[in-house]
C-alpha cells in the first residue's frame, strides 16, 4: 500500500480525471451544476453595478419611477442569485455523496476479492481509514473543492472585468494590495498542505492503534499491559492533537492577515475615490462618482472574499486529491484472486496435490514438494508440529493463496480452472479460531443464504449436538451473539461453526484443528456426529488430538514443510518413527 507520507499534487490531472469519471452516471446534474456556477458567477457582480446605476442615475436625477423599477430589478436579481446558490450547494453535495457511495461500494467489493496475503501485509486500521475517512473526504472535493474553486475563479474574473470597464484607474488603486494577498495566500496554502498530511498520518495511526488494541484487549489485560498501552495511546493521541493544532495556528494567523490586507486595499480605494469625487463636486474633470465608489467597495469585498477562501479551498482540494490518490492506489492493487476459470460443475470430492511448493513471501518455502491424493469419500489426516505447514494446505485448497510450483486438482481439474464460487461452494471449512459476526446465530450460520431454511439449520444442529444449548438461549436461533461471538463459550462457537460448514452441503470437509479448543465433553458430543457427517464426503482433518484421527484412511506426518511419513494409524505406529513418538508423548503410553 502507498506510504502514509506520500502526497499528491494539488492539480494531479490523472487523479482528477479518474475522479470525474465517477460523475458519468450523474452527468445531467453535473452539467447543470457547471451551468449554475457560471450563471451565479455572472449575476453576483451585477449587484454592485446595479447599485451604482441606482445612485448615479435615479437618485441623482430624482426620478422616483426609475428608482422603483431599478430597486425591483435589484430584488429580483438578489432572489435569483440566492436560488442559484441554493441549487449550486445542493447539487455539489448531492453529486459528492453519490460518488462516495459508489466508490465505497466499489472499494469494499474490491477488498472482498483480495488475497489473504494482502490482509497479512496491511494493517486493518489503515484499510478502515481508506474505506471510511478517505472516501468521506471526497465529498468535499465537489462541495468545497473543485466546484467552489471554479466558481471563485470565474467570479473573480467577471468582477475584474466589471471593475476595469467601469474605471481602470480606480481598479489599479483598489488592487494594489493584491500581490501581497497572493503571497500570504501561497504561504498559507503550503503550510496548511503540510499540516494536512501530518493530520492524515496521525488519523491513520490512531485508527490502527485503537482497532488493534480493542480487538486484542484480552492480550493486553492478560499480560497486565494496560498502563504501557495507555501511555502509547497518549503519545499517539498527542501527535494527533499537535498535527491539528498546527492547522488551527495557520488559520488563526492567515485570516486576520488577509482581513488587514483587504482593509488596506479598501482604504486606498476610499481615499483615492473620494479625492476624485471631491474634484467632481468642484466641477473638475473626474470619472468617479459616489455610486462608483460604493460599487467599487462592494466589488473589492466580493473580489477579496474568494481570494481569502481560495487557500482553504485549495486545502480541501488537496485533502481530496490525497485521499482520492490513496483510494485509487488501493483499487489499482492487483493482489486480488485471479478468477479466470470457467469450470462450474459440482464437486464430487477427489483431491490431489502434485509436487506443490509454496511460500507466503515468495522465498521461504513452508511447503516443499508436497504430493498426496484423497479419493472421494475418504478421510485424510495431517499431523505435525506447529509451523509444519498443515494449515497452509487448507489455505491452498481453497485458493486463499496461490502456489509457487506444482498443481492442486479437485476431481481431476486444476483449482485455477474452477470458478471461485463453485470451488469454495463445494468445500466446508471448520477452523480452530471461530469468527462470528455481531448478528443472530441463524444469520451467522446461513450468512444470509436465501436457500437455507430454519428447519435445515435445526436439523443440522441436532446432528452435531448443538440444538440443546441453542434452545436454551433467549430467542434460540435468533439470539444475537454480539461481536466475535463473545457471549458464547469456545465450545459453543465451535459447534456453530460445524453447523455453518455442514448446512451448505459441501462434498469436501476440512477440519483445521477444529476440536483443539473444545473441552473433552464437547468433543465427545460432536465426535459421533462428525463421523456420521463425513460419510460420503471427502474429509481432510488437521488435528493435535491424535485420538480424533485414528480412523483416518491415510495419515500424513509433516515436519518443516515436508511429508516425512505416510500410512494408516496402525502402519505408522508399527514404524516407530515420528508419529509413534507423537502418540507416545500425547498418551503417555508405550506401544
């Protein structure tokens, strides 16, 4: 993922172009927004011009009818301009919200298709920041960024045109402070850009720290590390505060300075304009009238207001460009699972690994030249010490990771040739670490699959021995297990995971140390159900408890990514090798 310190140019046209592509579904409203901005930018400067006309013509000549008509026209202009401002603000916000909705959906769908390797290498807190905070910032690109800047620049141009047309000398005097305003605005823009980047880094670090430590709170408390983690959080939070205070400081300095510069320009305008007006009163040649001075004061206020705001607009645009760049970098990440296979037949259950080599990082192989086959309906058990590569076999069978060399086939078809949905739909997996969503038991089992009925769930629960404890819960299957299933015991969560695996009627069952966290009573309760459910299905069982695999048709013994022994339980015991030692240690008996 792109570094948190990576910044984007304010006018990175590639990013802006890609972002504008998301306006295509809303092109009518987008074009309407552009038209409204143009029209509002033209109507705004008409107000000072019309006021000048009222003062210099109807008022000066005492024409009450012309004064009434001009005043009515001014009111109509003000109302029309207010309506245009309303639609401009609403449409910009509407388009921004719809675009971030589309982008957020697209990004989440993209994350669903990423390999597990990607999540191994990227902090969850940063991914949450991308999907929530960064995308939320994009709405301001339309409401306060591009649309506002375009309107401001156009309005400045129109105002400057009116001023030069009315009196070019007065215009030069009025804008004598403009270069100073540009310098102050540029300095502010650069400072606030750096400050924003610091804020984004601090936010990402804060999200990551909080997410990880709330998820791992049991580890923090088990090892009595509350105070140390608290001090770390205080430091990270302090960095977040410091980064935000810098931006507050820059804002508090810039806007008073900008007001002073604008006031100086207004002062010069009034001084020079009044001098010319006095000459006009004394019948000396002058092009400056009272109406001209008043209109120029209004022009100047309208001219400097967007100049003062444009630095903040640029900051908003910079925020949006940085956030957009990070989101697009994530969308451009090609670590998704290649789903180019078109084989969609139902799985029968035959599994074959042929000279498979695999490394998580591409270098250190955790599986080395692994070959075995499991005929349909048979049970394969895999044993070995932690780190031997047992769970990696499960991950590769489901294509959570891609192998480096060799081939994996199901029913004689390479897993890469399967449609992922078809492949995984035929494999049921029960893991040691059961993850349950904050939802009902029924939804955690069915995962909202419309074809799985409540009666089927109850039937499966009966088979695995879980019906009794589910019926005792308030609401039964509709009991909310809360986040990660923390309101249930380890054994209860494991039983639910068994039901979840079976209700989809897979032809291949994988138990990855599925009973290692279950107490002996619970294990005995589900053991008979497991044997029953495995009938007619191919099963791959990874287990530390060797008592659960004694009836396996074949046992693979693994060490350091290699198969060192293979055979049935009795055959391996007769060899008195590695497997014999494992059994001897676990059961404390000699054979």
